[in-house]
C-alpha cells in the first residue's frame, strides 16, 4: 500500500506544479477521483467568483472566447451576452472545468447533454460552446422565451422546472439564476416570489422571433438581429 501512496503523491506533485491546473480529490462511490479543474481566469484581488458585483463588471470585459460565443449565438439567434453570462457563471471561462456531478467544459455540459447536441470533445472550446448554446436555445423555445425558467432548466433540468412551474425551490438553482441574470443585465438582480426571481431590476430584456420563429433575446437598445427569409 505504501508504494501506491507514493505514486499518488507523485502524480499530485506533478499536477500541482507551477503553471499547471488546479487539482482536487473527490471520493465517489468509495473511490478517490482526481479532478483537474484548470485555472480559469485570474480575478482581481479580493474578488470572488460568487460576488454578484464582480459578475456584473466582468461580463462587459473581453474573454478569450468572445469570437466563438458570437458565432454560436448567431447560429442559434441568441444574444451573445446571454451565452457569455451562462459561461461566466458555469465555469468562469475555464475550458478544463469539471464539476462534482460530471459537468464539463466552458458551458458545463453533462455527458448526455453533450451527446444530444453533437459534442464529441467536451473540452474543445468551439464544440462545447456550440453545444451549450444549442441547448440554451432549445430551452428558450421549450419555455417560450422565459429567461428565468430557461436558466433554471439549464441548471436543474427541464423536468424540475416543469414540475414546479417555474424556478425550483433549490437554493443552488435560485442562486444560479440570480448570478446569470446579474451578469446578463450588468447589475445586481434581486429575488422575488417563489417560482420566480421577480421583475427586472436591470436592463429590460426583449424577446423577439426570427424567421424560423425562434426566440431572440437581447438587452441592446438596437433591434435584435432577425434572420432574413429566403426568397
């Protein structure tokens, strides 16, 4: 047993070396699993990823994935800012992120979700963003453009939102929706009644329809992009 311990310590030493990704050990089904979480983006001193004000300020600054976000959003008639907000809350722009539930990559896709939306390499930024954006578009269609329900479903699943008729009474999910909306609006988003987070306390969100009758959401003052009809 001693040699196994030494080997494990050696692996952890290599993975935790300067410039490498963060490493943590999680016990699953009685077995130790090593997760390589990546380093994500450096945050300002004193700022935490869970800080709503930090989310509101970070969303307007460039990320390494802005071009991929814009392309994926245009392909599915979504506001790029919405896709970026989900990514920020999900992974903090960390392509190597792995949750303790098995969600992976920038948009934190579960294996079944990744497979459903054609993602073969979940840690490839382009594929992950495309898959996550496609899934978000699907949720917006399913919930008729309702932003709160769609974000809640992204976190807790479609069934949970349908079962409760709104945001499920899960602290994690309510916190997730609040953070995502804070990032999207660029201002702290306050809570509201059960099943909802209340009215808009940031920029108003317009829901429009493109030529294929898909919802298009935007906080921009300019009209949302609408696909042209062929012919």
